[in-house]
C-alpha cells in the first residue's frame, strides 16, 4: 500500500487543492507590492472593451478638435497623437508580456499540480483494486471452507443416521 496515501489524515484527503498549495506564490503576476498590483491591473485593463472604447472616443475627440482647428496643440498629421500611441505601446507591450509569462508559469504550475492529483487518484484506484482482489480471494476461501464444512456436516449427519438406524434395529431386535 502506498504510504503517502495511507499516512494522510481524513482532513488532508478532503483538501482537494493540496497539490496547488506549493504554487500559491505564483498567484500575483508581478508581485504583491504596489507596483506589482498596479502593473497587473494595467496589463489586464489594456485588452478590455472599456479601454478600447475609451481610447477610441479620446482619439475621435483629439482628431475632431485638432482637425477642425478648434485647438492648435497637435495639427495634422497628429505627431503628438502618434507619440502618445508609441509611448502607450512601449509600456503596454512589456506589461502584457510579463503578465502572459507569469500566467504561463501559473498555468504550468497548476497543470503540474493537477497531474500530481491525477497520479494520486490513480494510485488510490490501484490500491482499492488490490484491496478488492484480496477481499474477493478471502471471500472465495471462506465460501470454499463453508462448502467443506457443509459437506462434512452432511457426512456426519449421514453417519449419525446410519448409527441411529443400526441402534434402532439392535434395540428393536432385543
């Protein structure tokens, strides 16, 4: 029997996420400090519909105000707008790549933990099958013993009947 499963307490075996606990430190993509939380928040925000719609509205207002001549801080060909997009891309790309890398690490750690859990379940299944085979063999042995005892009891009962019949004949003849 596998000692690792045999030594588990009922409380431990009920904790189905116990294989994930060694990887809990990977839960935050950039760390648990202020920068890490902000960086992950920005990385998650860049791909949302809210960000895309907000950016589209801001760019439309920017182009409308400067194209119509209502303001003169960024006239056509909108070099400042291009610079803003470049700056945004320069910060967004590394943040998104960092988030993807750490998410990949978390996914791998969870896949490893799931594989260990499946292996433990498979080992427990093998142990249950072995125990069932042993118990089946014991039941078969007990049935065979019962059959032998029944046969012996029947033979003894027939012997007692013969002796009883013989005694009756001898007592009846006297």
